[in-house]
């Protein structure tokens, strides 16, 4: 049987998320708020008028047009897919097979996973230990030495939640010879983007998602912004009709009327700051500032805290790794969910 599957596939663990029964779900950085009912009705009405027996447009052309208008770019600069994860895989498949990929650690695990899947050597540069800030000098030195096909950076970074500076990212762009992919999944919460630099740097690729700020985690929609020539090459890798009529209908609806997004983002940011301050007051925790919709903290009792919260019906995420020991990540929920989480934490930390 081993000869039937590539060794690179057999060697990787793959993405795994253990399912737990819980009443308060704060483990996947989803929006705690569903799409407004009026928009749901509008999307359903749109879907009702579509022919379900017909294939959707091959590459979500209407979605690309709407996104291009929002971003002030040409339609040829935009690609859409069933989630930005698909775009990460497409970028690697298009640009780096048996090559080199450079990223940082800790960061989003999929960059390394997809790199290994396509037989790349993945080099991970550790972030600074005290605050997870970008190790500019060390990273640029490795960048010059390795000459990677792709650089992957999440900004804000996950799971640490911090934002890398524009100066640091531009230094990477000036030095890199291959693609520089900046994953801006959480940019609505930080209000920082490199989109203004797309025209100057044709090797810059930005990734976005509608899963977080747009409350569409269940719909699965992501998009890419890049130089039209780069986008057209990556498009060849993405299978046609990969975004179904449901996703296209919902995506078109929210992009035509996204006025609900900014108030929800502000609500989440306000709750994030309250949650951060409350966690900082608890003894034995190291809590990190965040520019996202989640907060990272470390504790010598991380395992006991995770299990204690689970017993209380509250699910967060254990993100502990070799470079990030005894670490937990909590998604910012509704005020009620955050209150339940904090009350449970107070009982666990003080016990």
C-alpha cells in the first residue's frame, strides 16, 4: 500500500481538529456573530432564482469584480476560491515544487504543511522570544542565503496575534527574489494592509478571507490580490467551478452590502481589549497583546486550564508547540461568552 501514496503525503500529519462537545465555542477564530437575518434572506432569495442544475461561473467572476471595485484594482488582479487555504496550496503548486520556502515560527501551520507536501525544504525563522516581534536582521540574512521560491508571512500573525511593521515587510519585499505571500486574514481587526504596495512589487501576493470579519466561516470564501500576470498563472492551478453557487450567491450579497462588517469588528475589538485586561489581572498567565479576534496566553498549567474549561463546557485552542510551549488561544466571543470564559478562568487560576 505504501507504494500507492507519495512518501511526502505519508510523512505529514495533515490538519487535525479534535471535536469536543461544548456550549461556548472559542477555538477557531470564527466571528461570534452570524450574518444579519436581512442579508441571509437576500442571499437565499438570490440563490432561489439561480438554476441549481447548472454549473456556477468557472472562477467566480462576479465576486472578482466586486472585490476589485472594493480594492481599487483590476479584476485580473483578483482570484477567489473556497477558502484561502486552497489559495495557499495553489501558490505552492504554481511556484515551488522541490524548492525552498521561508517563513517564521510560530505561525500558521499550513505554510509548512503545504511546502512539505510539494517536496520543498521549509525554513522557519523563530520570532523574537519576548514578544514574537519580527527578527528583521536574522530573517533578511536567511532570505539572502536561502533564496526561497516563496516567503510566507501572516500579518497579523497567527497564533501570536501581533502585527509586523510596514518597514519590516517592505525590507523583505526589497530583498526577496521569489514570491512574498502576506496572509492578511485578520487585517480588518488591525486596519493595516500592504495593498497600496501591490503595483510597486509585482512579486507581492496578499491573501484575504471572508471567514472572520464577514461572519462567513461556514460558507468558505477566500481571495487573493496580486499582479495580474502572477494571478493568471496561479489561476491555472485552481480547479474550475471550485466556488459553488451557494458560496457565490452569499459572497455577492455581502460584498454588495457589507455595512454590517465595521460595527461587528468594532464590537469584537472592544471585547478583545476588555478580555485582554481581565486576563492580565489573573495570576500566573503571560498574556500577549493582539491585533486580531483572538488572544494568546501561556501558563505552566495550560493543560489543566484547557481541561478545566472543557469540563465547564467552554472550548478554546491548545496551540502549544516546541517554539510555543504551554500556550492557549481564545477567540473573542460575545460579551456573554467572554463572561462565562472569564468566570471559569478565575475559578481555575485561583484554585
